[in-house]
C-alpha cells in the first residue's frame, strides 16, 4: 500500500490566501482566507505580510483539527525569482533572500515560498515551490526581440500550463517529456505555450504586453502608436503600465473583465461585445498557429484551460480555426492548489528530484 503523504499547499493572492491539504492527490480540506484592505494596509510592503498570513493559515488548520505535524511537506506558490527552468524547487536560503528583497518586483506570489518555509521549518519537513511564473525554457532564438537593447522574457502561467500538460500526458498513458503540446491558458491573462518534450520553448510574456489581448491586458500593440501615446503628455508612466496590464483588453473596450457578463451581452444581441470577444479568440488562434509553426507541425494535442475554457462559444471559435493542426482538449478552470500538491508529491515519491535554486 502506498504511503499516505500529506501536503499543505499555499497560494497567496493580492487580497486572499488559498490553502489546501492533500492526502496524495486527494484534497481533504480547502479554504480561502480573505484579507481586508485595512488588515493589509498596515504593512509597508507585500513581503512584510508573511507572518500575518502564516498565522492566519495555522489558525484555520487548528480550528479544523488538522495536525500540522501530520504534514510531510509544505508547498507554496513560486514568486518573481530569477528566470529558472520548470520543476519543483526546495526552498533554500538563496530563494528566501530573493523573495524577501522582491528581486523582480513586488507580488503576493513572493509570499508562497516564505510562508511554506516558515511552517515547514517549525515542524521539521521540507518546503517547496512549483513552476513559478518566471519559468524560462525558451530556445535561444526565441529570446531575440528585434532590438538589441531588449531581450524577450518568459513570464506566463507556468504552473497551470505545465500541470495541465502533465495531466493530459498521464491520461494518454504517456510522459509529458515525450510529447509536443500547445497549451492555451485563458484567464485574466492569456498565454499560449509551445511545449516540446517537457520544455516550453516558445511563449509570449503574458504579464508585460505580448501575445493575445485578454480580459485585463492589451497583449502586443502597434509599437509606433504606443510610443506616440506614451509621449502624448496625457498619461504618466504608472497610468500607462495600468493601461497595459489591468485596464487593457476587454476592460478597455467593454468596461468589464468578466467573460460571463460579456457572454450575456452577446446573448442579448450586443454585436459590438461579440466583435471584441471574437477578436480576443482570433488573437489566441494566431498564437496557436505561431506555436504550431515553432513545433514544425508536430503537435500531439492543443490543450485549452483556464476560466474562459468553460465558455463553449469561445472554445468553439478556437476549435473551428485550429482543429486542422491537432486534436483539441478542453480542461476548463485552473486548480493551482492541486498543481502545487502534485509537484511536491512527485518529489516525495522520487518521481523527480527537487531542483536547487541558485
């Protein structure tokens, strides 16, 4: 009988902390802590919140009679670290230093590794992170931007993309490392990745203005017009940043980031909403075609995931245009807690070796 490994998965967001306790792949407890603006405003920086959030997690576990000493590992969401290849990493001193000093920026995900380490250290087990957003497995030619001063970066929904790819491979009785896949993440941000034999060799920087536009982000823009807008005197640097990530995409055109609401507008005859929504799908279709070319047409499957993947109207638009490339598989939603637990479990079961962050 297989050993019953118990793991705690922690996924901090800007105003919430999601947590789940797993016995192997089976979730036995799940909870979302909501943090008020008043609670968080007392901390000068996001990184200073870790003690507050850690104590809130421990309190909930205690109230629900979950013995922390039954845990075999604690797994946290990876943050804005140095660019690293995908996989499960044991939290070490170098990682903690970079998370605490917010190496590549201030973000709630930076708290994942810190909190995991704090809890794990107290009970004598290991702490891990899994596939953070800075996973970078681009082939070298993909880093060339067209301007010597700028190098293309890999920042995308690595945790969900790789988790879905691994689950799909398992469903097919194959290894992720033996397949060529295109994975489409459809959420508040959109990313489309070309996965070649277990490595994401091509993907747009989904955070910073590449690829398809999304509910909240502009994606790639006509560069000349963008430069003119930046120097128009109408907007500050911070306003331009917010325009590209936060107030771009559907928000810019339709004043909402809610795909369900847009779907209702379309059902009620709003042709403009349909036009913009289809335009978003159209840009995703172009990204899929680009990834298919990178994989030289050798594509074992196109996997569509994320919240918008629940919308059959949207996924049908995609399928109608790209089903000539490969079969399409819909995996709606995103289960990041399960993805974190699965990453930790692979190490505990010796299916993969934990990587060292340097």
